[in-house]
C-alpha cells in the first residue's frame, strides 16, 4: 500500500518527532511512503534546493499514484490543506490526525466528505490505534 504522508514544512517543525513516528509506523506495517523524507530533521534544507514547480508536480504525481493520504495537521500549513483537498478530489481516503488540544482549521474539522477521517490523539499508542483503524477499515470501499 502506498501512503502519501503530509505534514508542515515551512509552517513550522515543532511536531517533527510525531512525523517521524508516523512514518516509521507506516513503514513497519509494510506501507510505501514516498514522502518519508518529510519526517527528517533536515527536510527544509533538502527541499529548498528543488524549485517550486518541480515540488508541485512531484507531489501531485505522488498523491495521484498513492492509495491514501495521511496528514498530521497539528501545525497549520497551506500546502497540507491543498494536498488534503487534492486527495479528496481524487477520491482518495484521507486521515487527518492531530495532537489533542491543538487548534485545527474548521475546514478540516467540519469536512463531511465520506472519504475523510479526522481524529485527535494524546500519545503515540493512541496514534497507532488511529493509524491501524484507518489502514484496516477506511481503505475498504
């Protein structure tokens, strides 16, 4: 299963450790994660050498060819919002997860699209349960 992982880059990296845990868990489950590098501490330096049109096309291609999108939305990001909307427009299942107590856009929280699952989590164990729920149930049509 190919999962596009989406997270904040330029909007802030305070949740980078959560990103790493998500990517590691997805890969342990046997998922292919083309955006695994987004969980790296140095991703800003890695990505700044690629020009914007190339990043855009690369990411659109990855979303289009993925089975689902998982977004960690604890830190607001224009790009993540765009990627979520694109995935839903392509009828891809989407999971938006965020740390309990964080303020999240009402555009995410209020989305009633049948292919989106929005869940908050308190710790890594709860996050793994949410990921399992999404991967095991939400991908089934």
